[in-house]
């Protein structure tokens, strides 16, 4: 693939990730208001801080690749809608909290894939610093996914 074409693909991907970060930021307060378990609320607060760091990393990578066409992120918009439905239809607080954890893990899997892909592509076009930041974000998302698994086990045992 020609370097220009890959750079354009990276730019488009980062723009989609930026739009996804915007969706996540809008959803965070709504989701936090629905959570009841204190450990879940703490995890959501930590996730919000981490998401802001990821958005900053995406911005820095976009500075190097140039802005892509700003658009929507239909994947995360749909995920947010499904998350909203899960929370609205939960029969009790415990089920709602577990639904929040499950939806959070689905979102994390999106971010693991997106950051991992961007790390590879950025490295291929010689943007090693940005690639390293995307790799670090992918690793953080994997760790957060594991923490969500542990939290779900704790909520199930309660």
C-alpha cells in the first residue's frame, strides 16, 4: 500500500476514534448516575480519567497525521444506545450494575482493537512515538478489561 494511502487510512481511523471519544465522554455521566455499587462508581470515575488521557493521545497522533474528515463513530453511538437500553430495562440495581460492567467491557474491546490497529499502522508509516502511545493505550484497555472482569466477579458474589 502506498504510504500516502496508509496515512490517509490512519487519519480517517484516528478521526473515528476521536468521535468515539466524544461519545464516551457524553455517556460517562449518564452511566455513572445509573451505577449503584461504590466499586463500580469508582471504576467509572477511573475510566473517565483514562478516557481523557486516551483522547489526548488521539489528538497528539492527529497532529502528526493531519486531521481526517470529521465524522461520527456509528459503532460507539450504537453501543451507547445498547448500553442505555440495558440500564433502562434492568429489573433491579444489581442487574443494572452488572449490565454496566458488561457494556463497559464491550466498549473496552472496541478500544483494544482500535488502539492496537492504529499502533501497527502508525508504526508502518514511521510515526513511532504515536505508535507507542497507541500501544500503551491498548495495554491500558486490556488491563481495564481484566479489572472489569474482577469487578463483575465481586458483584456476582455480593
